[in-house]
DNA sequence: TTGTACGCGTTATCAA
DNA sequence: TTGATAACGCGTACAA
């Protein structure tokens, strides 16, 4: 065995062909006679050569086969969100035909005090990047990627002109849920929102709080509720978890005299928590209180309840991002896509109780 | 603007320095006079040069800054498992100082009928690879990676000689839970296991079923129970979900005369489902029935229950894998690590009810 | 502190 | 069907 790994030239020499011929045997881009292919493959096996070095190949081709996925949070946190998980699934599926893989990236440099893009985002051999939830924080990452002229797609965020976006009709969808609740006769309604900004601790929001929501999804969905119920109390959770919904529900159901007859939650997990809080308070769902969610995921352990919710095409969103990436890599125009949620009536909403 | 992107030579020319000087300005490997640095940086800004091309740099240095993480399942499925999620977190944290990112990889080629490694595993510019749950299926991936002489670490799996492993004391830990249950006086005990093989549908296992369990974790933990309760009925779930535990619990609690007074579940999610099933059957936990879990994760929505469980250092496992990768990249010896679970008594176990 | 020269391993192009 | 040639863009001895 030699010290350094065998290269394609070594294989070519051993097989008594030119390096280009050996290369072609592996890439399959040009027909090669069976005899020659045999010789090359045998030589490769003999030398323990397992195919072209990806680093050299990617330099030569100008493609690395790597798509970066940029999160603005801890990976562990990101994957706690079932919607993001499904999106990743769709994305992975959509880039697989390109022979590409997904590189997990965080936006912030964790070791740096000042806000600057993570080094890996600057130094990774990316063919394209997908930014998830482009709020203010991801701005630097976006700029960094664009400066590198890397095609970029943004999911759920505002990216400025020229950047394809994958969006949801958050406001309209949430409004539909509110309309449904109204059509059932509910007038005492509360809403439980997703976090409003980084570092928000849970609690009822003041008007001032509402005006300064920096998370677009939260703002939009709240606006959808406000279209129908301008004055409903809004409780902002600290995250999209059952336990957060539970905490919110406890507070909302605490005072029997101001108890809402319907709660519109901005995620299914929050809604599940609200349902639990209702049970805990001795309220029957949906007889005494109606609850709506958002996302349309399967909430493990919530059976026999089926949330009335807005089903968002989470996997589709990922797939669409992947398709946009594929288009941009093929030098085609990639369009923004706006997905529509589908209202699904479960067994957690009913007419307002008659007193 | 020129057609092709500016290279470091262009910058050097514009700054009237040699390419190597310009290179050094970006890498910082050699001191450069302030004046020169300025000129180079200005020239770079002028030309829109954002730093060395990662593809070329990685060819030259022989490092890509990419660590592959190989799963044997759909990504969406993998991230449904809180333990894997935490592991990813630890892994990401541990490789970040290397300036490395995590490339998500599946082991099987989804488009191929025959079992062969995914193309991305063969063609991705990996510095190292981490295989998760190396059962039989991941064998090909392991061989492929080793043929490429890429350093590899295996989490929860058997990798053969020379491959560092990150393991858990599954059997001993589970035995401790069983011992705890026995010390509480329970004799009518059942266990709920993780899936036994790919494609297993839920149900009680026969002795023959038990002998042919192909998932190591399941086998080991079951062995731990068997050390104490050789004859306890074992129900294998189809996945680690609350709803699976619920289904298992329903079956175990169906017949009041053969009802177990304690259930040992192989994961916290399964245990949570068993707790729900107990409630559903009108049994109080832990008064009428004790339940133990495994993992020590926070089960969202299970409050006020706190499972008696075995806390496994999930994040630590990821970190250890990252450390092993770092060591191997530094040409050091990387040792296998065997982690120990910590028994934690919650409020879901109590003495056997007196009749 | 700066510059020269070379090679990292591959593949696209073109001619034979 | 095969082979010669020339980059791809950079980092790093080594010399100046």
C-alpha cells in the first residue's frame, strides 16, 4: 500500500489508459468500450480507488451537491417543531434527485458577541441555501449568502426583491378559523399566539405589546383573528408546546365569570394544551368551550380529540423550496409560492353553549 | 461587472500584490502589514470578492468542513424521536468549533431496488461520518465510508473493530428499573418494547418473536427486564409514540383479571401512552398501576406526572460523537464511550396495591 | 513582510 | 472510442 490515496491518474496508469478515459468510466458521460471499462474498474479495485475525490470534482464542476438549510435557532429547538420537521422531509425529498444533501446551518456565530453570520455559512461549499423563518435575525445570513451569489430561497419570511419565497396565507387562514368560531355564535373568545419576539415570556398582551410583534407569523395570524374579533384577549405563549398551551389555558379559564367560550390557538400544540387546561378546569370540549388549532399536524397523545384546525401543507412547503432550488440551479426562474391552508373541522368546536 | 466571479488573483492584481499575499490576508496564517491588508480588503470589496471559494480551498486543504450524519430512516421520522434530536444538538455543538457543519444523509438509495449506499454518501465531500443506530441496514453505508477512508463514529450500534462507538448501558439500566419495580413488590408486570424490526406491527410477542429481535436497543432493554422478570408479557410497539403506548396499555389493561400492576416501557413516550391508557381504564397512577419509562426526556403535556425513568445523556452522546470526530480529524486515537443512564424516581411508581 | 512556483485531483474540450 | 491539454481557485513551501 502506498502512503497517499490512489488518484484517478494512478488508476489510469495501472489500466494503461489516459486519465480522461478513466474519468469517463466513473462519470459515464461518454461511452467507453467494455474492455476498457473492465480494465479501469479492475485497476481501481486493485488500488482501492473508490471513485473521484468529491473535493476535486466539485472544484472542477463548480457544484458541490450541498444545499444549506439555515435556522435561526438551536437545531434541537428547530426540530421540536413538527412543521419544520415535515418541511425538512419535503426539502430532503426534493433535493435528492439533484444528488444533493442538506447541510444544517445556524445563522448566528455562536462564539461571536457581535451579530455576524456563522463561519460555516461563509466557508461551506454550498450550491444553494434555504433560509427558514427569515425574520430580522436572519438578515445577515441572507446578505452573506447573496454576496456569495448563492441561490437562496426563503421559507416564511421576507427576503426582499429577487428572492423566491415560500409562504402561507396565515392571515386569511386564521381569519377563516375565527369566522368559523363566530358562525358558531361565540362572542367571548380569546386567542393564544406563538411567541412574539425572541425572549418573550408568556403572558397576556397589552395593545402596545401587540403593536410591536416582531415575528411575522405571529403577527399575521393575530391579524386574522383581529379581523373578526378586534377585542379578544390575546395571550402570547413562550413557544409552540402543549405545556405552553396548558399554561395559557389555565390563565384564560381561571376566572369563571370571564371565561371564554372559544379559544383560537396559533398552533396545534398550543391548542392541545388549551384542551387539556379545559379538561382540568372541568370544562368539556367542545360542549363548554371550543378550541381551534393551526398546522394540521398529528398531535401524539391527543386522541380522541381531533382539532378543528387549519391544515398547512408543511411537507409541500419543503418540496416547493427544493423545487425552487432545483430551478435556480438549472438557471431557470424560480417563482415565489404562496400556499393556502385548508380548514378542517374536527371535534373540538361546537355552538356556543346556551346559558 | 465581469462575467465570471472574481478570484483571489483578481483581487491581488487589483491590490497590486501577489496572490499569496492576498491569500494570507484572508487566511490570517501569516502576519501582513496593515497597509497591505487594507489594500487587499479594499480591492476585494471593490470586486465583490467575499472570500476564498470553499470548493477550491477544500481541495487544497484536504478538508471540507463537513461531517455527514447518516440515518437509516426518513429524516422526518428520525426527528420525531426526541433523543435523536438532542443528540443532533450535542453533535452540532461539538463540531461547531471545528468550523464544521452537519450534512444529513440517508443510508439507502431510495431510488434503487437493490440495497446500496445513497449516492450522496459516496459523492459528498465528507471529512467524517457519524452513523446513527447501526443495525444491519447501515452495514453498506459503513463499508462505503470505510472504503473511502473517512473517519467514522457509530452511535448505538455495532460497527466492528476499529470504529469508535457511542453506547449506552441499555441492559443494565433497564434492569435497574425492573429491580426498582420488584423492590416495590410487583409481581404482575408487563413490558412495552420499542419496535423489534423494520416493519413490525404492534402486538404481544411470542417467545419466537423475542428470539428474533433485530434492533439491538430493543433486545438489550428487553434482556434487562428478563433478568428480573423472565416471564413478563412483552408487547412490542410499532414506534416510540404516545399513541403506541396508549394502544399497548389498552391491550394490557383490557382484562381486569390479568391486569399488570406495573408496566415497564422502553421509552418515555411509550410510558406516557401507558399512563393515559391507565387513566382511561379508570386506574390511578401510581396507586393502581406503576409505570416506568426510558430516556428522561421532557414529555410535553404529561404534567403533572413525572415518569420514573432512566435518564440517558442524549445530548452528551452527540457531544461525545463530535469529540470523537474531532479527535480522529486531529489524527488522534478516538475511544469508544459507554454512557450510563441515571435512574430517576418520579411519581409514576409506587408499592404494589394491597388487595 | 512579500513574491514565485507548483500542485491539490478532477473533468471539459477538442482533436485524433 | 480514446487521448492530450488546459484549466478549476487556492494554499504553501521556499526564496527574496
